[in-house]
């Protein structure tokens, strides 16, 4: 089965690429950045100079500078999936008597997702500014463990509010910093974590809905083809029932684009749903990804100059993991209705 081998290779490659991109789009100083650094050290001497320079510049442009690249990739992928769905799957589904109501679900989700995506991109995540810093300092108390009073950001030259962090991509300090997300080309922080969560959920739902409708359509196509009860003669002239491999091959040959899209969607769905669940978990325990990484001592010494709050994170202290939580409903409430500063001059 040649095509199965090919398909397996394809899945592995796509998997590796997506995992890499996802890891990079998360924390700037995650263990994966360190992994990249050590890989660069190992393979550095054997790669040509021009390739090194090119990949360094590309990595820098993509992950260390603001760029809309991933927003365009996101939109292109979305256009491809929706074009395929609208022009092929939709018609087949209508033939198979799928109701218009269920067929409209992906479009409704698309509208919702686009709204949250836009809000994630456009809304200020909670930049620490000279004007607002006094109010921002009062929102969260310093815990004396990850965040210490009286520390100022050497770049912004402002006092760092508790839970804030300097984003090196955007070159600003952000309140309740979660991470810099390259997919929305913005930091996720105090004021847009709520949109980010909704965005993740609508995006996973979108992938899930299209995958379900497409899977249903293919299932009905198989039922109609009668392949499940078909049989064939093998080399010895014996009659054998067509197994699942036959069905897969038949689908591959009859609807190549649709099967390809379904594979992509199922994969993306699990990835996104996992990521959305991780962020839901963080929201429920009142932590940011930044704090979560720091709490576990995942911050690499080589990636960051050693600062006071960095030193404290070197020894993970698991006993205090849920230290800040006032209970799930309050934690979620705080994300959707962030505490207000006393001087209400924001937005
Ligand atoms: C979340 O944690 C912060 C400290 O980091 C705390 O000030 C705040 O009250 C907590 N919020 C809830 C709802 O538990
Ligand atoms: Zn700063
Ligand atoms: Zn940023």
C-alpha cells in the first residue's frame, strides 16, 4: 500500500511542523527556544554560512519582530478550507439530505471566530504606560516569589506591576502578561485574554464542525457505494471481503481533496482543542502561561539575562501552585471582567 506509506510520511511531517510552530508561538523563552539554540549549536558547523544567516534572519523576522505573516497564513488556510467546503462538501451534503441548519453552523462559527480574532489583534492587551502605571500597580499585589515590588523594566523605565512582563517582540511591558501570540501578532494579557479564549474555542469548534459534516458525508458516500459488502478475488482466486483499507483507498481516489482536508481538520481540531483546554485550565486556576512556566522552573538560563525575578524561578515550588486561586467562578470572572483601576482613563 504505497499511498498509505506516503500518507503516513505526510502526517508525520505536518505534525512536526505544526508542533514546532505552536511551540514557537507560545513562550519566547520556553524550553523549545533553548532546544532550537542547542540544535543550532550542534548543526551550526556543518551548515553553510549563507543558510545559517538566512535561517537566522527568517527566525528573527518571524518570531522576534512584529509581523503579520501568521495572520496571512491563518486567513489563507481558512479560505482554502471554506472554499473546499462550500464548493464540494456542501453540494454532496445537500444530496445526502443534510439539513441547511447544520450546514450553516460552520458559517456562523466563522463569523464569531472572525470577530474574536479581530478583537485579539486590535485590542490593547494592557500595555504599561507612564500615564497608567500608577493605577496598574494597584491591581495585583506582589507575591514576593515570582514578582517583587520596586523592580523596574530596564527598557520601558517604568515600575513593573505584579504579573506583568516585558514583551521583547512588541517592546513594551504588558499587564498580566500571558504570552506573545504570533498568530494574532499581539501579546495576550490583562485585557484580551478573554478574546483569546473565545477565539480558541470558536476556532476549535469551527474545525470540529466542518470535520463532522465532512466525515458524515464521506460515511454516507461509503454506505451508498456498497463497498462494505463488496468482495474481490485475490491472486489465488479466492473470494475476500473488501476491508477498511479498500474503503479508505476508494475514498482517497474518489474525493482526494475532501479526504485531505478532513485529515488536516481532524489533526488541527485535536491540537486546538488541547491548547484551548490548557488555556481554560490556566484561566480556572488564575495563572498566566508566563507564571505557569516560571512556576515549573522552565525558564532557561541561557535565553534570559539573570534578573532578580528570574533567579527566584530557578527552584520550582510546587506546594504553592494554586496559591492565588479564589475559586473557579471568580477566576473566570476576573478574566472576563478585569478589575478596574482607580483612575479610569483606559481605552
Ligand atoms: C488572581 O491572582 C492574583 C495574584 O496573582 C490575585 O491578586 C487575584 O485576587 C486572584 N484573583 C482571583 C479571582 O482569585
Ligand atoms: Zn518593559
Ligand atoms: Zn508582544
